[in-house]
C-alpha cells in the first residue's frame, strides 16, 4: 500500500491536483448561484414582498416560459417530478391491477408511482448503448391489463420515443415520458417533454434545470388532460372550495418558480458548456472506459456523464483517493429492489440492466467545469484503468 501510494504521488493528475486550492465538485451549484445571485435575489425578493407564496405570478410566468422553451401547449408547475408522474397516472385513471411498462434501469420513482397507486410496474430491460428502455422488448410485455408506457429519457438523452409512440398507438396505450433527467434535450429536432401525449420533468437541484428545493412540471398538448391535471394538483378543485375529484397538493412553490425563471434564462448557455465538457470526456476516455453513445438524432443535456467499466470499483476507489467525486447511477436495477421481491423476477431476465448496474460510474459534470479540470479527471481515470 505504501509503495503504491508513493508511485501515485508522482502521477500527472496528482501534480495537477496539488496545484488546485479547492476540491472538485460533482455538480457546482455554488458557482451557479454566485454567477446568477443578483438576478435570483431580485426575483426572490419580489415574491417575499408580494407574499404570494402559493400560485403567485412567478408560477404562471415560469409555465409560459417552459411551454415556449419546450414547444408544448401546456406546461404545468408541480411540487416535484414524482408528483408530476403521479398526476399523469391519476389523469389517466390508473387503478389497482392495471399494468404500466417501465424500464428496469432508472431512478426508483418511475416505478414507485405506479406501485404506489396499486398498479403493477412491468419492467423491461434496457438498451446497452443508451441505457434507455429497449423498444424491441416492449411488445412481449403487453397484456390485456397494460394501460400505458413510461419511457425514461435517462442521463439526458431521449428514449426511442417515435417507435414507442407507434407501438403504444397500435395497442391503444398512453405514453408518458419520464423527462426528469432530460429537460431541454432534443429528439429529431423536437424537445423532450413535447413528443409523447404527456410528460413529467423534475427540478430537483441537481437536474439539468434545478431549483433550490423540490419542483417539477407536467407537459401536454391536450387541453382536457391539462385542465384535469390543474385540478388534480390543487385538491381536485374546479373552483375554490368546489372539489370535482380527489386530488393532491402537488403545486409548485412560488419561490421555486421565481428561481427557475432566472435559471431558465441561462439554461441554453449552460447546456452548450456541458456539451463541451462531454466532448472532452468522450475524446479522452474512449480508449479506457466505455463512453456514452448519443444517437445521431438526439442532443443530450448530460444530466449525467456515465461511463462503464468492468474495473468500476477500483476506478471509484482511485478517484476517491484523489478527492474526485463520482456517483453510481444506479447500483440496483428495479427488478432486484427489495420492495418488488414479491414479483419474483430473476437477474437472468434482465441481463443488460444487471450488467450495467455493476459497471456504471458517473463523473463530475456541470457547465462550470474548466477544461483543465475535465482533463485532470480524464487523466485520473486513465491512470486508474492501467
Ligand atoms: C428518472 C427520474 N424519475 C423521477 C424522478 C423524481 O423526481 P423528483 O425527485 O423531483 O421527485 C427523478 C429524480 O430524481 C428521476 O431521475
């Protein structure tokens, strides 16, 4: 161990790291706040002075800006991405015993909302290159009880939405894109959130468009569904104190909306900067780990830069020694989660999600990551692979 440490002190990444005064961040929300502080404080102050904390004007202002940015008729602020998904299921009247198809490799919430409402999440393995649901495997999971499909546009890249829409239409199913990680991504020139009948996104702080707490949005071009979701997220009220259905308190906080109004102004510049970081990673790491592939018709917003390696655990350990933060998205596929053990699913039926969950590793990714730091991270990964 002592000898190994001595050898490592002489690596180029150690020398580069020694020159840095501050540590590297996985996502740099502090730098982002420093840059937009004046604008954010101005908008927050307006809310505080107006005292319109619930459904204040900033919510409508944000919804208008989101709809225009996404190219969709209705963008509806919600309390979280999870609530936005729940609202989509409620709007479609999902009930116990119904089945909903979801990818096996995603954040837990995608399936949680289905099971929480008493319906059955039906897991489908994912594509080796994109980590998104494997369209070729969906049809064999459709039964008489299937009501809809929730494709997730994971790590910032849209799933194969045209193919999924066509398949769903041929079986009279609805499609809700889980766009929690793909706000702003493009698919064949259209924006994530605008391609399926309904879609849900998250403004969790670390997301491509993040607020300073919990938040989310629901998207649709359908006027009837939009009206229904607006009622559902406000206790099922059609008018004040007139409750036409059972709903939830799923409203977006006005302070969060005000913060998002500012962040949205800078969003496209941030995405350009992230794409530059991604191209540095892709170029420098391609010989040593499996770098993510973005389909030709997709533009990713790089919610995560997730590589694959059979040496994943030793790379994580090596980077940790150098104070380079990493994350594992996700270590356990959904079929293997304890809460779903009653469904009795086997790893063998999900070979790709089982394999990738053992190999994935996400690297620091944010718009303020200097080229020199991206270079340093690459050097450390390359050293770890040797
Ligand atoms: C794919 C996916 N779906 C749903 C969610 C839930 O979003 P939220 O944390 O805003 O409830 C997340 C966020 O973590 C996510 O990554």
